[in-house]
């Protein structure tokens, strides 16, 4: 999964789904802790009120790729990301954002 603001990838993670997964199942997996985080931009910082959450403003694109092939994508206005501990970089979509992404996904 890649999360972009403008042309900049601010988060890139990897998660596991079956090759036979539906697009809906792939979005659901984006809401789980990833097994690998490849990119976390310095601009991706936790909220002062909640160190397990960050809120991005403006247009944010989410792309889900399988190897180099685009499986699904969506552009949302604003985005919330969560992580499991204040020291981890396992940012992922909370359930509410998974639902929102599914509604607008291509």
C-alpha cells in the first residue's frame, strides 16, 4: 500500500493477502498491522493528543499494488492512520477509513 500527498509517497507498507482475494478483502487487509513498512516520510508524525494516530489533510491518494500492478486506488480528502504502539512505524488504516476507501475505490 502506498499513501501519497501530491506526488510524494509518505507511507509504503506491505501486507499479505491471498492472490484470490477480492478488492474488498484487500481493503480489509489494509486495515490490519502490516508485516513490513518500507517508507515513512518525516512529515508523517503522530498527533500530540494521541501518539497512536495521525491525521493527514487535503487530498490523499491510497494505492494498493500487487508487485508493480495497481489493484485498486482511491483519493480521499483527509485521512487518519493508526499504529499499534507509539514507537512503531506500522501505520495502517483504521476500520472507519477502510470503509470510506471502499466506497470511493476504483
